[in-house]
């Protein structure tokens, strides 16, 4: 007995000793982040190759356009996108069915782009003053450059530049090299009584770049894209300092070289700039993982008419009283020129996966999204399209033969015949998962579990991936259909969860009613998708289109219908915008959502900060009255 | 053969049939959130019982005070906190050791509180105007009420009310009932040329409530705490609308009754108000899970001199141009009176657990926090105290006998003797985990894995829980030690990760140097903890104290030393404040961190929005110059 006792004691003591020894050894490891910080200073980005030239008269890259042959087969030119170069046999026919018009593919409207460009009003004194500080290549009065800098991508503007005119455009375009030059430019403009309008990617859809028609001062468009550098990357503190004219796709490439991402990926990421994102209070596709712009930007510099807005250091979060920078978010060029920003960085995700789910109805899809939003396993991106957009996605499928076609037919058979989904009711949800392997696995498990509870059918990663890839090529469609006598536009809103279904129905009904009321040809295309989710609600994106041949002042009529849709949105409890912003396009609605004192606060702040209206883009009704700027899209 | 073939086919077809049938059945479930929304409208909160009366001359509830008997044993009166009523035998002695002075527990400084209160200057005309709109109980000129409404909880103010004087205090206190009455009050103040200063919990530590000494107009303190209702709860959209005078502890109780939380828990939550949180850009202990105030608040109403700032609806997120509300965050009463806010709600967590880890050194603890911040498993709260604060926590342990004492000694033996931790180097990390069961389990696994990599020893939930419970009772210590001839204060900052260790060392060294330089008695108590983590950096909280008997103008001297510490913080890359704010206490530093144009922007906005300086608290240098307000703490 005694022997056993001592044996147990010895084993016990020995175990304790070994355990403690192991603990002590493992405790030598680990240390604090090094005090020496190694900032990375990437060089300037590579110059933009000619092959990446952008179109001036339509969206996007010059090498990419939708085309249709005389048999109605659509194809995207070039080789840039996944869909490029493939024949799309179903699209044209499907679309005619939706808008109720037989469209002759050879019947196109000739564009008169560039035909009516107002000459530059820039006086020689201003040109001379600029020449003292800027190199010749940094200043231009070229007609097409000035026209391009005088508009964004609303349908009204895209229509006007081809079939009407833009009555007032910038008189000069200047490309500053650095913050010092921006300060100089502001001084020159003040001295010479010129008006400054900052320009990033020119992708806004709010008429934000439209020059006030009655602006008598020479207008200088300040194109920020020579200020396109990632100035430094701080890997330890996970921050980077980036100039405001850096374009999204270049930012992504440069950060990725060092293993990081900003995580901000709006649909315009190929062209829009960091300064533009700040100025429009932007949102990105993967905000569930990375946050919206207000979560990503830690600090920024801005040049105003009173001088430089700048801070001495950066903090992860601070409380330093009233913060002008918070007020600049969404200011759309009204207060000054943003020159650079410090942003949060995230390590590139370990894993990126796609997914998709089919739901029998939009209602069930929304129910799925509601339950998903209440979990901590929300993927980087979740989008739910309605039936019409689901059909649209199917119509964008390239023709395929053989096994691919057979499998596609089998899946269709299974879903429609076996599961009982209805072809004119079913909807699709696409998902992007990003993160650590375990994290993504968990998100997938949660997503598909909840999807099943709402009648969803898991449709595989390929459909999801396709859905997201389509985003960037679909942007080219609007300009394509415009020459085939169809006007199209997207508009978006946000709302609490309980308003979603009612709002979507009401907007669709209202658009149909407005279309019918005006005796417009055919039927309108009106489709929606839930494109972002929050615990408190969602963002909904609408696409609207209709045939306009034979319609007088069609862009203006389209505007009216869109305005009616927006009124319906507000009445149904939706916001004026989730992320596109206000510009001039929606400024007339501001009194519907803001108390008079709130509007006056904004005007007072503008008067205080920019008393001379140097930054005269005149968005949101700040500065000169904007009535003149929204007229005249069809006026020659 | 043929038989087998048909058998396999039959089994196969049968399986497919059964599978599909099962799929169809399960797909009938699920639906969207109901269109009918059932807002909950809780009644008014229960009246505050007499037992919850707050002290006027010291922090906190009247029933709780630290006391020490002649043998040096400390005890907290009452029964409110976990620590209340227990004998704390080690504290007094330990503290004497740290500050290098033998303190006689019977040697206390008698308070002259209430002895020198400036009479009300409110003219009869103003009183009459108020009497037309407000009930008698809503207006007071009582001396002690006015004094209480004329200060917050900086050491300078707490010293002044007992041993000096506050030269300028409100002339009247008014308690409005609702937003309409606030609008009326603003009109009366404008008509009668009075000055308005909103008041919530009165817990600020920035001199934000100190009245400008040279304010000639009658000053009305607008105490918002009769506007204390949760107006509605929207369980479906996870939002609630709450009046700005609602106090943190009541908000928590009322929301919890319905299964929700706002998640905002600053150390002052027992007393501070929703309006105060917005006005100071507050941060809460569990921001890792729930966000800071800017993440929680979706909308709020405010009454300004120009009228009501209000919005027509609420959205989860929107981009509607310049947003005055974003500018009001952190405005500390400079622009108007916040009346109510819509906030996000979270369901109460399924699970709440505590944890603690001991580290051999502060450096290893910070290394642990850095690696933890890079994961997606960050618990609701993580705090790391330095060695001095760790000792302080130990000194706050009630005496215990028997098994508890034995276990405590065993743990100490193990840690010091077996693991080789050093008593004067070791530090502690306390953690709060909240969330779903799986989620919390995952966070715990990650936390303890990383802790081990940095030499950490898992010290159990009890130490963690104790650490957090201490937070609320520790707040009473400062006023206790003040009468024992010790001045104490906390101050905080935020900084990127790579600045943490250097900044903490430099601040401690600077405080010691300033103390020595002034020939102050004993040695200063200076301790820090990392109290919040972000991917980009941290918040660090400092406690400072020193003996002041025999020191002339001690509160002023303390201020000087604190200011030197702040200068050191800024030089070492820290911010002016993570969450306390600026008030008057730090406004002189604003030019060190903001460019002149940025400061002028703020002043310009103030002039535009409140040209008559109706809201004359004069924080952050907005409104009248604040020089007079920070003088005079020792002047009679």
C-alpha cells in the first residue's frame, strides 16, 4: 500500500514539475509590437496604359462596348471582362419581351457627341496666372476634356452629351501634382475670381458635376488624378496614407502587392477615387466585412478657401470636439478639395468564396436576409435580386453547348419541375465570403442553414461568382440601350426592415402608373435588389428602363418618372439615398426630409466656410441656387 | 442482370423522389418580417427612489462613501456594490507606500462645501417669463442645485467646491418636460437674452459645465432628466427612440425588460445621459461588440437658436449630403439642446462570461492585445492594467479567511514561485465575453491561445469579474482621498499600436519629473491601462495622484502636472482624448492638433449656427473666450 502511495505521489509531483517547466518555457515567447516602425513608401503607380483609356461619351473603358448584330445576338467587344467576346443570344429578345416593344437591332440613333461644346470662357489673365505655377500639360482648354469634366453619369447627362447639349461646362481643366499645388490653385482662383469644382472619376450619378448655368466666373475643373499615390503603408498599425486622386482599381493593386486591402469596393471601383468616396459618403460591396467609407477613413486633408484643414497625428478613434472632417463626408465638393486621406487596412483575406441560393419568392428571400442579418456570421456581401433581375441574369448567359448546356437544363428542370419553383416568381441570392478558413466555413454553414429555413435551394458558387462579375460589365448596358431608343437608370434607397416588401411593390406600381399615365410606349422595366443588409434595415437598388422612340423630351420625362418613384420611396419610408448622394439630382427633395433649421444650418455652414462660393459646384442647394443647372438637358 | 439494373434504377428513382419530396416540404417554411410592426411604448421609468439620491459634493450615490477607521482599515459604506461593507485592510497602507507619505487616517481636511455660493442673478422678468410656461417644480434658484449644475467632476472642480469657490454658476435650473418645452425655453432665453447650458448627468471631466466667469447674461442650466423616457422600442427593426435626459442605468433596465440592450456602457453609465453621450462623442466599455456612440445612434433631434434640427424618417445608413448631426457629435453643448435620439438595439446576449490573464510584463500584455486585435474573435471588453494598478486591485481585496485565503495564497505561490512572475512586473488582463454560446466559446479559445503565446497565465473568471465590478466603486476613491490630502485624476488618450509602450513610459517619466521639479511631497502615483483596442491602435487610461498637504494652490499645481503629461502624450503620438472630450480643460491644446483653418471652420460654424452664443457653455473655445472659466479654482 505504502509503495503505491509513494508511486502516485512521485508521479503526481513529477507531472506537476513537467507541467510547470513546460509553462515556463512557453512563456518566454511573445513580445509587443516593435517600437521601430517600418513604413513602406511605394513608388508612384505605373502609368495608365493606352489600353486602359476610358471612353468620354459612355461608361467605362474604351475597349468595351455592347454590340448587337442584325440577327439580335449581343456581344461585348474586347477581352476585358469574363463576359467579353461571348455571344449572348437571349438578351436582346428577352429585353424586347420585357419592355413590350419589338426593337430592330439595326435601328440606332446616331450620336451627335461633341457637336455642341461651348467654347472656353477662361480669360487670358487666368491662363497666365496658371501658367506661372503649372506645367503646360497640367492645364487644358480642350473641348472634349472640358465637356467630360462637366458631367457625370446620370441618364440625363449621358443623353444630353449625345442628343442635346450641356449648356455650361468648365472653361479649363487643371491637374495638380500635390497638395502645395492645390493650395496655389485655390489662391489663384480667389485672386482671379474663378470657380473650382473638384473632379475624381466623374462617375457620380447625381448631377454633382453639372456646372450652374448662370455661373459667370470662369470654371476650373480640378482633376485630382495626378495625385494618385499611395504615400505610405504602415503595416504594423494597419493604415495607409493615399492621395485623393488615386483610383480604386490602382489602390487595390498597390495595396495587394503588400498583402493589404482597404476593403472598399463600390461598383464604380475601376474608375472612382478616394476623394470622391469621401465626398459622396460612399458604400462598398463588402461593407459587411470592411465597413463603409466613414468606418475606413481615419483622417484626411482638405484645402478650403480659408486654408488647409489638417491634423497633427492620427488616432484609431478620438473625441476632440466638433470635427469638421465628419461634416465633409458627403459634402460633394462644396467646401474644398480633399487632397489625401489616412485609411484603415485589412490583411488580404485567407479565403474568398462565392455562393448562391435560389428562393421561391422575393418575400422568402427577404426573410432569409432578415434572419441572416441577426447573426454574427454575415458574409462580406449578400445580395438578393428579384425575379426580373434573375431572368436578366439568365438572359446574360453566353450560349454554351454540350455538357454545360445539359447541366444547365437539368438544374432548371430540377428547380422548376421537381422543387416546384415558379419561373416568374423565383429569385436569387448571391454571396461573397471572405476571411479566415474557419470563419468562412462558419458563415457558409449559417447562411445555408437559414436559407433552407426560408425555402432556399443552394445553387452553387459558380452562379454567385458570375453574379458579381456581371456587376462591372452590366454598367455598360445603359449606354448601349440608349442608342437603341431605350433610356435606363439605377436609383437606390435604404429603409428599415419592415418597409422592404411594401416599398418595393409600391415603387414598381408607381413606375407602371406613371408610365401608363404618360402614354409611353410599351411597358417599363422596373426591377429591384436588396444590395446591403444591416441589423436595422437594408439598401435596395432599383433598375428602371423604357422605350423612348417617339417620346418628346425623353430624358426629361424619364426624370419625371424617376422623381415620382423617389416620392413613392419617401412616402413608403425609404431614404433619399443610401450611397449615391444628393448632388443636384435630389436636392429638391431635401426639404422633404430635413427640417428648415437643418437646411439653414447647412447653408449657414457653407456661408461661413466658403463665403465667396469658391467651390461652386452648387450641390445640395449650397452656394448659388441650382435651378438653372437641372434644366436644359434637351435644350440645344 | 436486367433485374439488377431495374432494381438499381428503381432504388435510385425512389431516393430522388423521397429527397425531392423532403425538400419541398421543408421549403414551405420561412417568410419575410411581418409588415405589421408592433412598436412597444414603455411607460415612463419608475421614479428615482430616495435611496438612489446622488451626492452633490462628491461622485456617485449618497449611500456610498469610502471611509477609513483610525487603524487604517478602509470600508465602503452602504450595500450597493459588491465591495460595499467589506473591510479592506491593505489599501490604506499600500497607498501610503506608493505615494511615499505616512498618512494619519484621522488627519482629514474639513470641507467647506456650500459655504460660498454666488447668489442668483436671474432678473424677475426672466423668472416671470419662465413661470408662464413651466410649473414651479420645473424651475429652481436653490443655491446647492445651482452650484451642482455649475460643475462636473474634474479634480479642480471637486476641489474648488469644497476648499475654494466656483466664481460663476448658473442663476437658474430648469427641467423641461418635452421637446415642446425646450423650444419654448429657447424662445424665452432669446427674448430675455439669457444663456443656456444643457445638463445631463453632470459627470464630464473636461470642465464642460464651468460657466464663463465673464458671462453677464443670466445663465440657465437646462437639466434634461425629466425627459427620461424610452419613447418606443421597435423590436423588428431593432431600434428605439429615447429622450436625451434618460440616464444610462435606467435605459439599460428598461430595454432589458424587453430583451434588448443599447450596448453602451461607459464607466459613468449609472449617471450619464444619452444626450451627454452624443454631446461628448462617448465610448463604452463593450464597444468591441456594440460600437461607440457614433455606431449606435442613428438619428437625433436637437433644438438650436434657429429652430428644430429633425429628420423625417430613419434609415440604417444613408448618404444625404452634409449632415449636421455628424457635426454635433462631440459639440459639448455649443450648438443646441439634444432632445431625443433613435438608437440601434441588440438582443441581450445569450451568454456573458468573464476572464482574466496574468502576464509577466506590460510589454507581453500589449503584445497579446495586438495579436488579439487582429482576429475576428475579440471579446466585448479587454483591458490590460500595469503592475501598479494590478497591485492596486490586490490592495482592494477584502480580507478573507479560511479556504479563500488559502487558495489565494496558493495561486500567488504558484504564479510567483513556480511560474517565475515578478511581483513588481506582472500585470493583469481582464475580459468580458458576451454573445452566443458558440461565439463566446470561440473567443475564449482564441484569447487563451494567444495569451499563452505571450507568456500569459489564465487566472480565471472571478478575477475578471471582480476587475469589472471594481470600476464603479473605484470612482468614489478620488473624493475619499481628497480629504486625506491627496489629489487624484484620470486622463486618457488613444494612439497607434507602435506608440503604446514608449508613450506610457514617457508619460510616467514626465509626471515623475514634474513632481520632482516642483518639490512636491512624496512620490506621484502614476499608472496606466490599455482600456480599448482597435485594429489600428488603442485607448490608454492613466491614473495620477499625489499628496498635497503643504502645497500652495494644489489643484492648480495638479493641473499643471496633468497638462505637462498631456504635452508629453501629444509629443509621443497620442491623441488629445479618446472619449472624455475637450470642454475647457483641453481647449488650449486644440491649436496643437488642428490647423488654423480647421479651428476657424469650427468658430465659423458656431457663428453661423448660434450667432448670439445662446448656448454659451463656451467649450472648445467656441463662443466667448474661455480664459476666465479655468481660473479661480482656489480664489475665493
